[in-house]
């Protein structure tokens, strides 16, 4: 490992995977405590002390704002940990010893989040202060502390079972830490301003506390590629380096070019050229190479960084959670800062205008029916974009493929590709009401129909008349039900698309033929076409015994029931007497 470190220190001309500067901001929630990014950079999760504990940004729809699953009232940390069961999964550390799992279904735009848990780590009096996960691990590592003690535990990715290592309870509290690839040490900062050096082999943890004392351990970063552990000492205003080995080694001061005290450290870059990202008080981000030399830096305008998450790919994107509740993006991708539509809903045949702006010059392409792949879906327009200048594009309803919501993806190519999206609603009128029928009953008609295939049905309008009618001469009609006048056309609440519906049309006169039709109305007030006209004639109905002359029977029957004569009744009585004699 030492030989590898020396080799990396002397390799000349290593490409540095650091972006040129900050490109944009995402508005999140107050009091951020941690940040994590998925392997494909699709999702960025921020834990915080309020508003449900977690905000998740989807790169397909940054301008929509964060997804906000209800996880817990106050979260302490978040870590990304994919598994065979879920390629997009975050674990969130909360108070009361609880850890929650958030799975993301990225087949939808934006992603759909599902919260699982809680999983108890420690007791309900514990505080989970740190979660760690590294490539190759089959578990998430958790630190729970209570009454001045901390216990390392692990949560299995396969079934979320929790294994507490009670044999390694340490009589100090932890302040957070970091872990290298599977098999490398897990290093945590302690309240004594020492380090907890946790070696992990199989399911066993072994904790060593080196005698080395720092002024204040504010953060720790472990890298197998760099073969180093970096300790940020905020009070000393310095970084210290140790070898990432199973046993602690002496610490030496590391780095140059820091402006203020280091509070956050993370390793990134590439395998060949690791880079250390350092967040400093006063809102400064410094990027150092493997030897500690200054590579580049960014100014957050006085905003203190609360956490840094680095893209696992070689493009070097960084996501910085700031104390201002914003996520600051350091990336060479164009950032789409504006994407608006001039109409809330687009009617068939109507034109609408999209306006968009990005922070870099580049070539743009607007597409419908696609995803994050640049060539997916159908192009609705393309051209050249000038940095920070608004571009307008006029489209028509015919450009939108679906009734209802259509997500349009904007790609901007400036060597690297940035993107965002917007939902445009095509609000055409509802379709035909189908399957309409009317069944006759006593002083009523039972009307039935099937809803059209429309996503925004609001009501149905039912028409009633004693004469046939068309959509050009729609009738008004009134009946009396229980001494109350009921007017037609009559509004009936709608359900979901393609549902079966029925309505009892009461207060009618037996023997009179009535005509009925229905049309659907959507939430925007648009009328669908009039259904087929149906007719029916209410009639009194009764059973066979009633029609045979029972005292509680009726004097007349509907056409669906044949009338019984007195002679038939006498014949029936005679037959019954014959059967009794036979017995």
C-alpha cells in the first residue's frame, strides 16, 4: 500500500477530474446534516433536521424541486447503498435509534419513492449519528450512541436485519466518520478528539483508539485509491493524513492553500488521480491533489458547507449541501436555470410557448416521450443557446403525444450534457360515453354506462326528455321525487376512466316513454360528445304469486312478467289437492 502511495505521488501529468466552477443551485430544506448521490447521479438525497427528514432531487426534473418523503422529524445522516433488490436505495439515520430505507423507482419521471422501516439500531433512547457504506459491502454500517457510549452495528442490504456488536461498545461518543472499500477500516471521530479505528473482517468489528489527540475532529475521509485517511481538525485549521491500513499509523500534516478552517472532507476524482474536496468555514471549497497541492477552489459566498457528495463517475461532479438550505452544483454540465410554459393547460389546436435559459453556450434539443438518454423520444425542436439568454420555442397541441400530462426533456450540450424537464398538460375534451343502456322499472329507469378514457373526468351531465333529441336541441326536464323537484340535465360526479356507472332516474310515469343521453365533463369544464340516445318505458312489475291474486299482490304487471288468470289459479289449487290425496 505504501509503494502504491509513493507511485501515485510521482506520476507526472495526471488528469484532474475537477469541474471548472459552480454551475447552479437547488433549493432544499433547512438545517442539512448529510448528502448522498446515487451511482448514476440520477438522485441526490439530503438529510436535514426538519420537514420530514429527507429531500431527494431527481436530475430529470431539478426545477420541479425536491421529492419529500415523510421519513422522520429529524434526520442525522444519509447514505446511498444499492443492492441486488434495488439499484436506487438510500438509508437515513434518525433519532430514537431508527434507520429508514428509501427505495426509488426510476422508471417513472420523476422517480417514485417508497419509505421502509424503521429499523432499530441500539435502543429507542439511542441516536444514530453516522451511516457508512462502500463499494463491495453487503451491509450499511451504523453508529448508535447512548449515555456516553457508542456501538457499531450493521444493517444487511438483503433483508434489513440489524446486527449489533455489543462486544465492541466504546465508552465515548462518536461524531461521524467514513469508510473505504470492503475490508478497509471504518474510521470515526470521537468526543475525546481521538479516532475510533474500526477494523472489519467478516461480521466482526474490532475497535482501536490510538493515543493520537487532535484539537477537534470535524470530519474524516477514507480512500482506498489514495491509500489515505484524512482528518479535518477545525480548531487547528489543518488537515492530517494517515495510511488507510488495518492498524493506525502516525498522522502528518497534509495540504496547502486552505483559506479557512476545514469542516468537511471527501475523496473523489479518479482511480489514477484521486482528489480531496475540502469544505471550509466562510464558504470556501478547496480541491487538493494526492500530494496535498491546491488544484482549484470555489466560493459559496459565505455559506458554510454541511456536506459534500461526489459523483462516482470520472466527470468529477460535486454536490455541496450548504447551510443556506441550497445544494450547490460544481459541474461542467450546463445547468438549466429556467424552463417555463406560458399556459397551464393546452387545448387541442392551441399554440403555446416554452422559454428556457442555461448558464453555458451550447446546442439544445427539446424532446417528448423520452428519458435521460439524449436520443430518446421525439425531437420537438433544436438550436443554439447563448449562456444566460432566454430562448423561446413556440409549439402546438399537436406536438404533445398524450392527453393529460406530457413531460418534455430539454438537453443542452456544451461538451458535457445538462438537462431538465417540464410537464405540459394537454387538456382535450373527454371522449365518448359508451355502453349506455336503460332498464325499465316501476316509475323509474335504471341508467348504466362506461366512462371514457380520460384522466381528468369531473362530472357527467344526464339529459332526460319525453321526446327524442340531439346535441343541437338539448332538453330541460323536471320530475318530482319525494315531493322534491329534480331537474334535468342533472350533474353526476365522475369516477376514474373506463369505470362502470349506474344511475336511478326516479319520479317517472309508468307507461310513458323517456329518452336519455349523457356527456362527460372534465376538470377544465370541457364537454365531451353526447352519447347515443336510449329510451325506456317505466312499468309496474310484480312476481308470479302477486299476479295470481294474492291479497298483497298487484292488479297489473309489466310486460316482462306474464299475467296469471283466475282459472289458472283454480287449476293450481286442484292440482295441489290431488298431490295431498296421493300422499
